[in-house]
C-alpha cells in the first residue's frame, strides 16, 4: 500500500475480535487529502466497529493505524500512532445520550419541562463545555474562547440552528439534537469527522440539511469526512470514494460512482423481478380480515404535545383495533 504525499490516514492489516468472533479482519485503507469517504455496507458488517477503532475506543488485536495530521517543514506528512483530543470526532445516534449526560444533566425530557437546571443549547456550544469544565472550574480554556465562538457561529449558520441557541437541550427533537451534536463536533476543529449513520431516525428536511452541510464542509477542504451508512440514497453528492464492507472486511474500494454502480447491478442480479400482477396477488394473499368482534387497543383523541412553548404534536386522532398491524 503506497503512501502518497497527501496521505491523512492509513490503516494496515487491522484485526479486531469480540470473544471468538471476528469483527474486523485484514482491513487496509488510506485517506488522502481532498477525499471524502463513505463506508458502506449492510448492518452488522463491521462499519461502526471500524469507526471505533479509528477513534481508539476499542483495542486493536493486530495491525496499525497511522494518522498524518502533522507535516515537516517541506510539507511532507509525518506519521504518528495517536491523535490529540478533538482531532478525530465521531457522531452517531448513540451520541444523543451523551449530549445531556456529558454536561451533568440527567433528567428525562418528559419529566424535566419545569426544571430550571436544564442547559441551553448556547451553553452546550461553548468552549467550557467542549473542554468539559465543571461549574467550579476557574481559568481560561486551552483554546481561546474567541476561536470557539467563531467556529460556533460558522457551524450554527451552516446547519441553520440559530433559533435553537436559547432553547433547553431537553426540548430538542431528534433532528435538532443531531444538528447540535454536529455543531459541537465542528467547534472542536477535527482533522477527521466520522459521521456514523447520521441520518437515522430523521425527517427528510433534516436529512437534506445535513447532506448539504457535508457537501459544504467537503468543499471547504479543511477537514476529512468519513461517512458510515447502510443506504445508498443517504450518500451526499460530495462523497468522492466508497469503501464497501462485507463480512468484517473491505470488499471493494474506489471512486464513488464505480463502486455504487457495481453494487446496484449486483443487487439487481440477486433479486427476482416482481411484476405488478404478482404484487397485487401477494398483497391480496397477505391481507387479514378484521374479526367482527374487534376491540379498540389504542385510541387517541385530539392529542397535543408541547415542550415549553414548542408545539410538537397537535390534533392527533388515531385508533388501533385488534387484528390490525400498523406502520
């Protein structure tokens, strides 16, 4: 594996086991300056485990990970086997739980509406919070607060979350929380940003906002981005290269369109084609009649939900009866 002048990350012969099970085996990859990668594969293929290995939150049983975040006087990258705090940052759906817990606030959203101790988004997006200062800590942050402020302003504008700054973090929706987490990550000025399943559980508008933000970050060229997903339609336009993971190994890697086109054709070859008549027949055969003595299992009448002044649901009317299956 040749290491070019613009190498930023190199993984060589990486192996990781969970008990007797192989989770990663023989992983080889490089990330060059100017590349924005997607790690693509089915659930359980080992994608998130590789992200944790890059973040050094799991042990590496064999192999080597080298970070090329430094350069010599002649501009050539130099290798090191570690990274400083904030140089590699990972955002995943599980990060939602750490947003509040990491700031010392443990209340559940639905039990804490009246609490005065909930932090504001503006407090979460601060240098003191990022450097995990306690309320009793005295002294300046390691990075000047004005730098954090500038990064925050840029991230807030990029993600369109100015309106959230004065909102309690426990009053945020899933999509709003994901945007705040990404803003918090960007404030750290990472050399490598890992977005692990960043679109999970989000509405279409929020997905598009994050896709646009990823493309903009890539265009700026100041950080490398590794996106992890199991769905082709979630790959932003700015992604340049794809690494396909299967059975705990990288099965394919190369330019985006070449890998995606090959994967789509292979997927079509493996599927039997279903005609419109077949579909109608299958739907008719799978239907189940509701018994005449059906009973109501769940009933909602004019349901409304608010968090403080924020209206989340309104005028919800719905009924679920025995013998019914809803999506």
